[in-house]
C-alpha cells in the first residue's frame, strides 16, 4: 500500500487553502535566487564530503562569500568533537495518522544530551512569524522528537541565514514538550482536511470507469508525480528549459554551476556519505 507523503510546504497549503498545491507564480528573479541557494547547498555537501571546492568558489564570488562567512562563524559544522556524531543531507520520514511526514535536514549534530539540527538558507524571506516558516520549523523539530531518543527539551534547531548585507545571522530554537503537544493538535486539525481532498480524488478516479473506487484513495495520489491530478495548479511565468548534460569529462559540480547539468542530474551523480 502506498501512503501519501507530506512535507512542511504541503501541510502549509493544506491548512491555508485546503489543497495540496498552491497557485504559485514563479518569476525569473525568484527562480535565479532559488537556483543560487541550491548551488550553495551542493557546495556545502561537497565540503562535508571532504571534496575540494576551492576552484569552484573562486569562480562564484557570492557563494565563496557565504561559505567563508559560515566557516568563520560556525566552525562546529566542520569540527570533530569528542562524544559527538554528525550526519549531513539527512532525510527523515515518519508514519503518522495514515500519512508519511517527510523533511530534509542539512546537518544533524548528535551530542551526549543534545541533538542539534542545523539548516542554512539563502532565502531572504525567512520569517518565523509567517505560517510557511512555522510549518518548516515545527515539522523539523517534531520529526526529530518522534524518530530519535532525545527528549524534546534536548533538541535544538539552528538556522543560519546567509543572504544578509553584512554577515550571516544565527537563530536557534529550543524545543519543548509543550510545543510538541501544541503542534500535534494543529497537525491533527490540518490532516483532518485530507478527507475532503481525498474524496475529490476518489470521485475523479471513479469517473475513469476502471473500478478504481475499490482502491485506497491514498494509493492513487502521490505528491510530485506529474501523472497524478494536481488539486491546485501551479502557474509558471517563465518556463526554464532543462539543459542537457555535457559529454565532456568536466567535474559534475562545475557542470551544474555553469548550467550544463540539471539539479536532478547532479544529485544523481553525488553519493550519500555520513560523517
């Protein structure tokens, strides 16, 4: 049986608009900023895998500035300390109320009595008072509390906000049992809206005349699958063609940064490593 996978963005749209996708207009400026953020995340991944990135940073001043500032202000990201263990580019999945909650973490630092989640972002719209960022923050903390052995009070989430005029800004959020219970209440209220969404999918599936009404509605709906119905369509102002991969022997990360490889093509070429 396939279960619906929901991330923080999905939960935000489900709560605010009662559907799983938002009507989003992507302009060239935001697309470029998003691409730059993806490039920085990949450079950080390379760095944590002990792969040389000096030549790449020399060709991208903005990425080099962010990386250098983060090295100076957050050496704990790279340092090896006694009685600690780290893993980067971590994906967490947790089965809850007939759905699978998912999130990705830049870095997890496991200490003797504390778990620290470290995420870095180049998003200039970061604001913990906004609902979308609230869902990202609370889902990350909730997943760590549910999938590990630490008490909520032993979990901390740290954001490094890189895209600021002078220097990166650090924001740390300490979790608590009270915050966990409050989030579970809100999560239950939000997931209750799925019944309406899934009933619409069931009706649409039943109209196909293939006895699909006997199937579990969850098995017919998969987020991110373009072959499935999008309940709230997205709008794209300027479509961006996917560049073809270069046939040369050039380094994959260099190809990605120069636009010769798509994000998916590059990610497929990078092995997963745990520190």
